[in-house]
C-alpha cells in the first residue's frame, strides 16, 4: 500500500485517467473530489457493505428465518 | 385501494397511505421506489418490506428497538433533509426504524449500521448509514433475542 501526505487543495494522480482532489479537510472529515472514467465504480466502503447486506436480505427464506429466530413459534410460520 | 401480486403474500391489497416511497431506492435496488410494510401476526415482531413493483422482492426486517432496546438513531444531514425532518427524528414518534435481516451461513444478522428510516407523517423512506458508524452491518440476532426472551 502506498501512503502519501497531502494538504487541502492538492491532488493525487493515478495512471492517466484518475485524479483525486483533496477539496477540504475538516475537523474529522475530508471532502474528496474524484475524476475517473465513467465505467469505474466509485462508492464509499460502507455503501458496498450495505448493498451486499441488502442483496442477502432479499434472498432470505422467510419461513426458515422465522424458525431460526423464533423456534418456539415456528409451526405458525409454516403457511408462508 | 391498490393491489400487487407478491410471492410471499399472494395478492396484497394496500392503501396509498400504507405505501412508503424510497426516493432513491435502496443500495443494490436503486430502481425499487415503492414498498408496503407488511405485518403478519404469525411472524410478530418480524415485519416485511414488500416491493409493489417486483413481486419476489421482500425484505424481512425488525424494528431496531426489538433488537437493541437502547438503539440510538443518528441520521446524517443529507438523509435528514431527504426524509423531510427538520430536527433529528425520534424512533416511534417521528420515524419507524427497521433493520433489514439477512442470513449468513444460516445465522440471522441485522443491519443496524444502515436501518431503513420511514417518516411516519409523509411515508417517505431512506436507508440511512449511521454517520458515526457505531453499529454493525451484521449484528448477530441470536444473542440479542435470547437475551430478550
């Protein structure tokens, strides 16, 4: 991994097509502008985590889930 | 009344007032804008976010306070504005706050990091990532529910 120190207003170049601009450094947040080819996906890490959890949630077998978290009432869920 | 076909609930009737609108969809499901919150007595306290556009899209969910009675909601500025809250929303009073449930190797987990927040007055909804990242996106449910029972 490469580590670089940058000040507000400075830029980092990755290859020919990607420019990362440190727009603003706040107390505990930085604002970053990224110029990159349209086909590159750029998302915050937590957004990727949320997307993966949503995809997993969408494919849950509800009857199985119910048996798993409420085993004592599982017979009631069998009609779904 | 409106209705939609669903895999889990068959033909589901709902009123405009019970539909919720995600202005930007959910991550991974950006084009899914309209859902109905379905509650079934047999599955209490589980609730379901059923898409009215896609019959086989149904997210199981639990109210965050059913998982963690001390859950504190934090909504970032952009989300708060999108949801139409002038001040920080309170769970139960201003907002219904649901954690989506997933299974990982058969273990149920709740996404407490990014709950679905529904404005109870306007029915506008958004999935809001905790700006301070205080909760897990894979909170293991088994331990929480054992503790509660």
